[in-house]
C-alpha cells in the first residue's frame, strides 16, 4: 500500500518530502474513539479524523440508515425542483434547531462548497436589493474557510494561497482576535475593542457601501484553535448589523456538538445571517455540508430571482444517503452524545490545564471538545518553537508512536477534537499520551 500510495495517490496537504520519507499511514478499522492501523496498532483518535467523526466510529444505526436509504433510493437530484424525503426531513429538522430564523437550508458536499455557496447567495442578495456594488468580502487572519479557490481566498493561511493568485482583490482580512498573541494585550475587552475597530477601519477603507459580508469562525480551527474572548462573536455580529453587512458564521468545525451544544452561535446567543456547517453533520460517515440562511435573507433572494432560476447547484447536493445518515446522527447527538461530549470536554480541559506547568506549554485553550495547547521555548517571552525544527511533524510522529492521533500545527500548537463519545478512560489516555509526548519532545 505504501508503494502504491507513493506512486498514485496525491496528498497535497501533507508536507511533500516528509510524506515521501514516512510513507502513508493506513487506517484499517475503528470503533468508538479508537482507530486501528494496517499493522494492527490501536490509537486513540484525539482529532476525530479531521474534526468530523463527532459521533465516534462504528455506529451500527448509522450503517443501517445508510444501507436502508441506498436500497430504497440511492440518488435523487435537487435540480429541476426534484427531491427526496430524507433531504426534506433533514432540512426541516435542522431549521427547527438552528439559531433564530436560520430556517432555509442549502445542502452541499462539504465545508468548502458551503462557503462558496454563501459567496454566491450573498451576491444574489445584494443584487436583489439593488446594490450590486456591495461585492467586497472580509474575513480574519488565521481563519480557514475551505480550499476551493473562492473559499481559499477567504482562508488566511498563506500555504493555501501560494501559487494560486489568491486572495482575489475583493477578499480582505482583519487581524485575528488571538488572545495569546494579541498586540492589544490579554484583556478580553481590549481584544474585542481592537477587533471592532479593525472591522470599522477596514469597512471605511473599502467604502461603506461596498462591503457585502464578514466571515468569522466562532473558534478559529485550522489557524490553531484560537478561542476569542466571550462576547467577541456577538460584538462582531452587532457591528455588522449596524454597518448593514451580512454576517456569516462558519461553523464547519464548531457545529454539531464540538463546543457543547449543536451550534456555537446558540451558545453565544448570536443569530448570523448565514451559517455554514459540514463535518459533524454526518459525523464523517458520508460527505455533506449545509448552508443555513436567515429568513429575511432568503426572502430577498427568492423574490429577486422571481421567475428565473439561480444558477448554482451540485450533482450531489441534498444527497439522500447523506441526508439519511445526518438524520440518524442528529438522533444520536440528542440521545446522549452531546451530553457525553460536555462531560468529556470538561475532563479534557481540566487535564490540559494541569499540563500548564510543563516547561513547553505556554497556553491552554478550548471549549467543549475543541482544545489546544500552544508550545513555546520561553514561557515569559512566549517564544514559538523554532520552525526549522519542524515541531509539528516531530510531535505528530511521537504522539503516533505513543498511540495518540492529534493535530500538530506548524506553529507548535497541538489541537484536540476527540469524538464526543469518549469515555473517561479515552480522555485519560489522551492526556497521559500527551504528557509522554511532551516529555519526549523536551529530550
Ligand atoms: N470552514 C471551516 C471553518 C473549516 O474548518 C473547513 C475544513 N477544515 C472548511 C470550511 C472546509 O471544509 P471541507 O474541508 O469539508 O471542504
């Protein structure tokens, strides 16, 4: 498999040389929060695949829902006004649970195309309101909104831009509210004030009647699990309302129990104009994303389109098998999984806090089952680990040897997003194996 993989399977995101040298790591099976590789080695999946297997592995009821749907109706297009029962029921169930009036759902295949879809719907919206000049978009440094070309331009990680001619000139960024490394200091109110001032200044610089929308993750995931101060999301949302800019909450990671409830926006009492989700929606068993649209936005778009069609759609949008899986996953969340996630998340956070005295651990942060530790060489100066030592690759490899899958970010941040089904023993194993990995990193 390693040889076939080297010869034929393209892994753009893996460090090319590192991947060539190491060879692919093949996973063979999984159950609960434990994955087993092709050599039979068992590891705790501290990252739920790619922040997505929220329900954990091996749920027979999900398998049954998928096979039942495949047998009955494996495919129905959402084009030409056609549809299928599971997709319609799923839209209704999601609308019922969504924050505020986010009651119109457009299904995609994942997060990147969910983000792309919002860009298109937002342009339709402003055109329908007679303001086609509102075509400028703002997002946040260290944000991640996908790797399709439009989404990657909203993403603010340079590796996704290099060589692609993006971001486009209509895609702008403001600084991240990164509490551990914020020029405004550690005070939450000062951090919120700095973000508000930055958004105001950016809008003024672009032109008040030019800005279409502002994108924010409730917690920045791929940028290194950056948790803004409490109240930040609401403050940004309120400013967007004041400036008549649409507010998009990208909940692709934070949605579906990752931070506790189904949506982080609900936790923060924020009702965005759009919300993008994916990952936990189907818990990674099959691909699917969903764009939630506020009623007042949808009405403008629908009336603006009038008798004509909106030219946007994917062959696999509203896929019946994905929808059947999502309906089953939703039941699992509400029959104990969300609750277990909150309990396990508290244990994880307490255990990570206890690592704060470790000489390498500069910062511990997170909410629910989404957490990170940031490693530094000097705690007072908050000096990042030297990039040339490739800390991410070394830490990831060591953790793997210790039976733990984590996400090591290039800047020395270790990210955790375990399945919500973790037992106390799973969480304790994650913590013990982390401590062992850190001690080895010191050597
Ligand atoms: N938005 C956010 C916040 C994400 O974290 C991701 C994926 N990590 C995406 C969008 C893109 O989702 P996908 O990889 O499913 O296209």
